[in-house]
């Protein structure tokens, strides 16, 4: 029993040290992954600060007052994101607008997903509309969402408008395209 006590104390000390290092490592990893500042500069490949369109831009493009959910563009690893919700939750419950900027390597999977959504909502031969925006661009509008995405300067830019809880909301594809152009700075 006397031999077991030093082993337990040693094991306890080692585990405590590992735990402290793991917690500080996890905290540093999370801090490096999520930027809490809306004006965090873009990665070196981007060369400038990422900015999002404004609530006024949302109103102009989509026709409803919006409030920011993110307080500007936020960085999450290699992705940048901003979001808005309809200001009037009673009239427009669950209506959201999100914008993302991510590496162009994600474009193929994003475009494949867009094609699947359109086929499921509009029929087997339906395709998203091709946009003359960026190097590649696609957009669609369904009864519950609209999305526009394009690749430019090694980045994938996307705007998605969700409105599944609102009947007769209308096609917001053109508004999503307008917001995509603003997001891309064109």
C-alpha cells in the first residue's frame, strides 16, 4: 500500500499538468479559430478587411427592415460570415440573410449542393441560373430560400436568404444577387 501512494500522487500530478496544458491549448486554438472582432483583417491572400453589406442594403435589395446578428463580418477559421434577421419577427418569423466568404476550394461542393436543392424543389432537370458574376456564379430562388454564389480572387462568395416560415414571400433571387455583388465589391 505504501508503494501505491507515490504512484497515485505521481499520476495525479502528471494528469493535472496535462489537463492544464490541454485547456490552455484548447483556448488558444479556439481563439485562433474564431475572431471576435467585426473588423478583423482578412488573411494575407485577401489583402484587406472583409466588410459585409449593411441592414440598409438588405432593405434595398429584399424589401424588409433587417437587424444585424453578427455586428459585421466575423472570421471562423478560413471562413468569414455575417448575418441579418428580419427586424419584425411577428410579420417575418425566421427570415434570415447570411453572407460568407470562404476559400474557392469549397466552390464545387457549394455549387453541387445548390444544384441538388434546385432539382429537389423544381424537378429533375432544373438547374440554378448561371450568373455573369466573378469567375463562376450560380443563383436560385425556391419557395423557402434564395441563394447566389460566385468565385472571384481565390474566394467563394455566397449570400443566402432563408424565409421558409413565411408564405407568399416572393422570389428573392434577384435580391440575393444584388447583395452578392455588394459583398464582392462589384
